[in-house]
C-alpha cells in the first residue's frame, strides 16, 4: 500500500482498504451506509489513523461477481465515447453496462486493454506511484540509433515533465520494445517526436502480468485462474 498521510478522505480510505472504488464509496456515503466512530459519514469527511470506520455490510454486495477481460483493441476504436466521430469500445463490443476500460489506449494505437467491473483495480493499475509495468512495441519512420535508445532509456525532457527511466530494446532497424511504469497522454509518441522520430505504429502487448498473447485484433478473452490471481495479489487486492 502507498504511504498514507492521515487524515484522508473517507472515499480514499475505503478504496485503499480494497472495500470498493472511490466512486462506489461516494455512492454508499450518499446512502448513509458508512460510519465514522459510530456517526453517519458525509461526503468529504476525513478519517484519522485511529478512527473506526464501519459500513452496512449488506450494502457491500458480497455476492457481486467481478469480471476481468483482456481486449485486443483495433486501430480506429476509441477507448471511450468522449470524442466526436468514430466508435468506442462500448460501440463495438456487447458489454454489460458496468464493464468499463481500465485506462486508455489512443485511437491510433492498438493492442491490450483491460476491461472490468471492479473499480478497485483502476487507480492501482494506473497510478505511476505503484510503478506497474506496461509494455509496448513501437515502429518509427527511420532507423533507430544507439543515441535514440540511450536517451529513451534515461528519460526524455518533454514540455511539461521528464519521463522516468525505462527499459528499451531494439527489435530491428525501425522497431523497438519499451516498458513504462507511467502513462502520460501520448507519452511514447511525444518521446519519439522529441527525438525527431515519427511513430508509425504503436501496440501495447502487456499490462503487468497480463499479456496480449496470440489472440486476434478485436478479440476479447477472460482473465482468470493463475493469471487473475497474480494480478490481484500484485495489486494488493487479494492475499
């Protein structure tokens, strides 16, 4: 678990303790189902390290079945339908309403994205403080040099931040693998552009221990068994 500086907001407390996501916590608080030291919690309340936090256990929906999927997103499909034009993942897949993408993969990129109805995993996967790995295969418009590789590995100074050190491995003259533990918007494309390279193809092949594998573009598979157990244990959701 990340270092905690108390007091913290009640919704964050519930999320950190793997009870539910922050959004789900807010919904429970609005229904007067969360208690701090015996009183009904309100939105925005803060919790100290020694405070007693309780919930109406029936509200927790112990019977809810969480589902986790690995989807090979095609190029041209948006993660969410918050942009004008084009189709989103929800438009092309017949998903239950509560199954949503965990994070983003831009419209011009393709490959692995996790879909789930478990709001607890979102922040834990995406927050760069946890340094969870995401692996990509990138094709650029001209031959890759050792200078390019070394700077990419050490960190690239972009306009608003410097990228963290990362693992970069050359595959052939125009293609390389990169493993990031952060995920700023269009980060890899911006890193390449900063060094005078245009990204012609970008594919995500791994998120933590979940690998894209051999299934085809547009296909989806369930994450289960040992693969799921390892994911949840690493995220601190399961012992």
